[in-house]
C-alpha cells in the first residue's frame, strides 16, 4: 500500500507559514515536553521532600558516565544540525553520512547507559532498592527509549537522504533529536550533579 | 513564504565548542562548590552551576540547533505555554506532595520512610 | 432542603444546609431565566409563513448588552458563593474549636476501628476503648478526630453530620464534629476501597450524657457493651445479610 | 501552490479484497471517522449493558439479573469502573473528538484529507487495539479492574488490595494506549487546521465546531502528558513493585490523584467542547440565524480551556489535600461558570429573531441546551468547597455529571449523527423514527437521573452494590427511587433500538439526500453527498464567515462560504 500512497494536497499547504512536517514535529515536541515534564515535576517534589535520604542515594550515581553521555549527545546533536545544513544545501549524501554518525553516537550513549545500569544493579542499586532508584530507572529508561526510537527513525531518514529523497525530514528528525538531547541536559543535573544537596 | 529555507546558518562548530565548555563548568562547578562552608552559598552555587548552566545549554541547543530563534512566534508561545502549565502543576501539587505536613494534617508514624530496620545502604 | 431527606445531627450541618439553600436560590434563578428565555424563543420564533429571519451578528452594543449584563450579575453571584463557601469550609475543615475528647479513627479493608480515649480523655493510653464498626458519642460535646488508614484510601462519611474526609495512608488527618442530636445513624466509607467497599459501614450512636456515662462505665471492661449494642440494634435494626 | 485539480482515483468495481483493504488500511479521513464512530457505538452498547446490569442489581439486590446472572461485589465494582472508563474514553472521546474531528475538519476547512493521513490511520489502529485490550481485561482470571475509573492508588497499584492483578494492569495499559492514540490524532487535527485551510479561510471564518475540536485537542495534549508519566509509574508499581505511590516507601498516593485530575478536569472540557461545537453549528442552520457573537464564543471557549487547568483539585476537596488550597480551587471553579454560562447565553441569543424549524437534529441540539443547563447549575454545589463536603462521592455527583456527560456524549452525538448523516451517507434518516427515538431517549433520561439527585441529598454514596447494608439508606422511599431509575434505564436502552434500525435501514434504503439538504452555509455542504475520496474535484475557496443566514446580500436566506460574491 505504502508505495502507492500519494500524500494529499492538504499536506503541501502552508497556511500557518511553515511546512506541515515541521509544524507537526513541534506539536510532537510540545506533547513530549509535558510527558517528561510530568515525570520531572514528580521527581523534583519527592527529591525535595526526602532531601537528605535521597542525597545519600544520589551519591551513588556515576557522575562521569553521565558526563560522558552528555558529551556524546551534544556531539550527536552537532552532527544532526550539520546534516540539516547539508540537506538544505541539497547534499543528501553528506547529510546521510552525518546522520549515520549521529546514529552511531546514539548507540554509544545506549552502551554507556547499559554499563551504568549493570554496574548500579551489581552494586545493589536496582530499580527496587529505593524510590530514588525507581525514578532513576524510569526517567533514564524513558529517555533511553526515546533515543532508541530516534535512532530507528534517523536510520530511515538517512536511507532516504542518501538517495536524495525527503530531505525536509532531516530537519524534522533533527528537531526531535535535539529535544531528546535537551531532556538529557536536564536529567543530568537532576540525577547526577546535584547529588550533594 | 520563504520561511522553510534558512537564509544563513550560524557557525555550529563555535556553538558546539561553547556547549562543551559549559558542560565542563557544570560538571566540576558543583564539585568545587561542595567545598564551601556556607550552606547558603553552597546550595546556590550548586543550583546555579548545575541547573542554571543546564538551562543555558538547553536554551542554546533550542535556539540554534532547533532554530527556535528564527521560528515563528506561535511555536515559541506553544512551548512556553506547555512549560507554564507544568509550573502550574508543580505549584498546585507541591503543597500536598512536596510538603509532608499541612494544616490539620501530619505524617502517620506507622509509615516511616526510610524504614529504620531497612537501612538505605543495601547489603553487598 | 437537605434536611427533608436526612436529619441534621451536628453543629455545622445547618451551615451546609444554609449554603445549599443559598446556592439553590441563586442557580435556580439563573436556571429558570435561561430555560425560560430558551423556551420562549423557541415558541416565539418558530417557523411561521411570512415571518422572515433577521440578520443579527451580535457585534452591536445594543445586542451585546443582553449578554454582558447577565455576565456581570453572574460574577456577583459567584463572589457571594465563594465567600459563603469559604466561610463554611473554614469553620468545618480548618478552624478546630477546643475539644472535649479526641477520637482515633483507623480505617482498613473493610472495617472501621474507633478509638475512644476512655475515662482519662487522652488518646494512646491504656484505657483507650477500641471498638470495631461502632462509634459512641455524647451529645453536645466537641470531638476532634484523627483519621488514619492502614492500607488503601477510605473516606469517613457521616451524612447526618454532613461530614466527609478521606483517610490517606501515610497521613494523619485531623478534624472535628459536635453531635447535637441523639440517635443511631450510618457511618459510610465513601471512597472505593476494594471488593468489600459496599459493606464497609459502621454505626454511629449518639447518647445523652447519662446514657453515655453508663456506656463508658461498661465499655471500660471488655465485653460489657453488648447491652448497649443490643439496644441500639433494636432501635435501628440492620438487615440480615 | 499547485492544487488546481485532483485526479479522482480511477473508478474500479469494488471487490471483497479491496473492501477489506479499505476497512483496514484506508487513509481517507471519512472512512476513519466512520470506523471511530462504529467502534464508539459498539463500545457504547457494552457500556450501556453494564449500566443495565448494575442498575438492575441496585433495584433488585441479590436477585439474578436477566442476561448476566448473580452480581457479586467484585462484579459490581468491575461493572461501575468499566462503565465509567468505557463511556468516557471509548465512547465520548472517539465519537466526539475523533469521529467528528476526522469527518468535519477537512470538509469544513476545505482540504482533501488530513495532513498526515497515515498517522491518522495509525491513531485509529492503536485506538482499536486499546479497545480490544480493555475488553480482554474483563475476561482475565481475577476479573476486571474494580478500583473506580479514577484508579486511586494504593488500591489500584497493589494486587494485594484490589485482588485483580491482571485486570488492573490490562485496564491501565488500555487507557495508556488510548491516550497515545488520541495524542497522535490530536496532533493531526491541530496541524491540519493550522496549515491546510482553504484559501480565504481565515481564522475568523472557521466554523465553531472546528475551533472547538481543535481547542479540545490542545487541551487534551497539554493535560495528558503528566498522566502518561503517572501511568508509567503506576504500571511499574503494579508490575515491578516500585513505590511511586506507596506511602510505606516514600511514595504518596496523593500524587496520582493530582496527576489524574490535572488531566481529568480538562478532559471534561475535551469532550464538552466538540459537543458544544456540534450544537453551535446546528442551531444557526435550523434557526436560519447568524451565530450570535462568533468572536465572543471563540474567546470564552479559549477562556474556558485555560481556566479548566486551574480547577482540578475541586475533585479532591475532602481527599486529604491541604484545606487552605480549597479556597483557591473553589474560586477558580466558580469562576469557570462565567464563560460556560456566557456560551449558553450566546446559544439562546442565536435563537432570537430566527425562524426555527424543528427537524430532528435541531430537537437534539435544543435538548442538549435544556439538559446541559441543569447539569451545569448543579455543578455549583460541587464546586463550592463546603457543600462538596456533603456531596462528594454521593449520587448527587453521579446525577450531576450524567446531566453533563449524557447531553455531551449521547445527545450531542445524536445531534451530530442526525445532522451530518445525509452528507456522510448520501441518504436521509427517517424523521418519524428519529422523533420517536428523540422523545423516548430524552424523557426516560430525566427519569433515570432526577431521582439520583434526591438519593444524593439523602446521603446515598457511590459504588455500593447493595444498600441494605446501610440502614439509613435501605428505606422504602429511597428504594422506590432506585427502582424508578432502573426502569427508566431499561426504557432508555430500549429506545435506542429504533435508532439502530433507522441507522442501518437508512444507509441502504433511506431517501436520497441532495448536496445541501439543510440549506447550510459551511463548506462540507458544497461537496457531493457522500463526498468522494479527495472530497472535491476543485478544492473550494472561501469568501465569508460560516453563518451567513438571512444575509441581506442574498436573495435566498443563506449565503454559503464558497460562493463568489457578485461584486
């Protein structure tokens, strides 16, 4: 079915002043903001309520693994935005190459995450060890799931971009990827840095 | 309607390098700040370096990588509205969930956390 | 209006009933006005031969007045109700008058345990009287209660008192009531609490002060309050399950 | 822009294979709307059956219910829980937001389809899956979830308390899937309306129903996020044994209540607004009047939407929140009566000076106003914190929200069906049978819920399978009211049979409908009946606002949006 699918004329209209795909992406981002936001709001409230008890737990998160992951995601975002620039210049091949780098860095991120999970669980801090750890695994797990989904979509976009098709999608997936990056920028201080308080 | 083609791209490499510098500050800032004696200074320094710089980093990514700086005003408003309602949620819920006590309401001693017989450091 | 369906047995039941009446008069007025206008228009402007429709878009000041004036009147009504509701709420839930005794109420699936402080008037002492599904009170005395839950949410609901308060596990919630009428009444659980929610009722027995002293003397020793219970059951029999 | 003409898909004789393909994979917004509608109506039958069973149990406790058997307390709890869940999430949401939105938005703003047709299809598929999961949750071992549709933990989070480990988790998964489906659908609605409007369709020329569906979608999108996060936490409490809502280990049950009602209250307006929009679009057609105060209606709708985020804790006045907060939420709750009242006034004012014809869609639209007003004013008792102490979780609440939800989900739905059926199918519904259906439904509806107000005044609390356990409530007078309500429920359900027959009979055998049978002005009536895939051969252009009835510029008493002005 999908190969005979013709997008309707509605999709190509731009009454609001920006392409439909980008508008849709922004709405997705907005709805993701409230999902992650709800989780973070809940976490902040519990964190402040159980200040000292949780500060002690937070000492055991791996600061440098988290820092490495922040670096990895920032770098991948950099490649994603370069891919967008290349796609706008019409260079699909270069965009695809840069997107592949983004995907690889996403993979690195997940590997570091896996290392963290393993060592935390081996040290006795599994998801059931304390409510703090339940939050840690839920929030980072939900974020990791978004990274994974982003990598899959990036793969499809890169495949199309290499053939010079659907280049406008490079920007949309870029916006999504940067959003996932921003979520991590907030999760990082919440769980890793501000542990001493 | 030429909004879907950006006329010029900022120098992404420069932004990227700045982001890395900020990242370094936000990692090591709190570590140094924790050496401070004054509790108030300590807390504000940690919050500032961790979350303040986090917010700046997020703002930079949003503005230049996501191109929010040249995006329609409508989109920016949309995102601000979402964040506003999250703050509203926090403000409405905090009196009940963040504060354990309230008017005519206190904690039930039967539900102590953390439990005394279950130390928070797990056994190896 | 509520008192025609259920008795008033607490000092503040009248306040709630008054607020109810006040709201009824206000919203009743608006309800009748709106429905009246609606039905009048439906009748007056039904389709008749030779009566054309008019072209009114509602931007004219003269027309908008018909919406704006009610609009401000409703705001005025709202302000009255907000103040009225706030006052009664403050009286019932926030401002606790000095108490004669404090009752402990423990809810669990699916029973109520009422802890009466006994002779010394202090809760959490040895002479506390614990009764399951049965609350004895003395008329005219002011009671505080401390409501806790052992498992899920429950709601301590006494319709004749016009009182309702959820029990939240992990919280100890305080409130007050002052019974003002003798009798035997229902206590309900008004929050879904599982499969036995439908049978989680209890009996409220409000004694005169003489009866209450008798009960207290008997209840101090276990097993002695059977007589009072039997009398209560006779007065207000429970159905056989 | 290249949108001069659409190449209509080459006409081929439909085979069984192609029909199945259309059912499963069509991206046409009208087909998807129809699928939502039918799924919603089927779920309404299930929800109605549940209502029948527990009403029978209440009227004749302890006796076998014909068609169900003996009702245990566990059954009863599962029935009321799933009745509420189904009626809100699987009836009101799909028929009012999804079916109406899918059918009306592209037709009313003048484009050929949704902007993301395949996403639209995905949304329906997820929704359908969620319905299947919900039905499955009723048949697993342990029975269906019985912790009320609000699913307050710790009852819902701990299988030791609710005794339905599988049912509770499947229920929650179904609800979460449903949220995802409507998130996707809502994004599609909003993007379509923002970006795919016909030339000339400026913001102030969009029909009110489209505005309201879009505002509802935005409300849903912004409010549901925290609850999705909350549902993930609840699910992990249920399945993994974490302690997000467990007060023994640092959690707090109140968190879920807040997350739930932060969504739950805007949700009321998510389903209310599309119904109000449908009524707003029907009244001008049959009163031959321009809508009174289009801009005012739009602004008060937005005000209602924004205010609806500030009122959520009025569901929790006695739930153990800090009592000082109640004053704040009482004030906001009573203030929200202002925009809603103003909206109702605008509807009534629209009738003034009209030439009202009482066809079936108009009857339903008027009934919506008449009944909804009663539901609206009784809400004041519950929004005022002090009277809510008495009424919280009594039948007064039940009667109140049925007086809002029944007009919304049932009356509004039927108004929409009777109005747009000729457009969607190309044939008319039978008027006589429609009127029989109308009067039977409305009269019996009042007999169901008026007694409940009095039961609530008498202190009857909710979700009790047998009131003989409460001596104050077991009396004859109250029992008589329960019996009246139950009989009226059965009559109400019986009067839906004429509709079902009428509906299916008219699809194939009804009187042929012309292109614009009601002489309405909005864009959908300029397409063929039923509209083909792609809706128009040449996409329309818009020249004026949506409600030009009795316009002095026209010889007839109406001026459609797409007609070019003479000058």
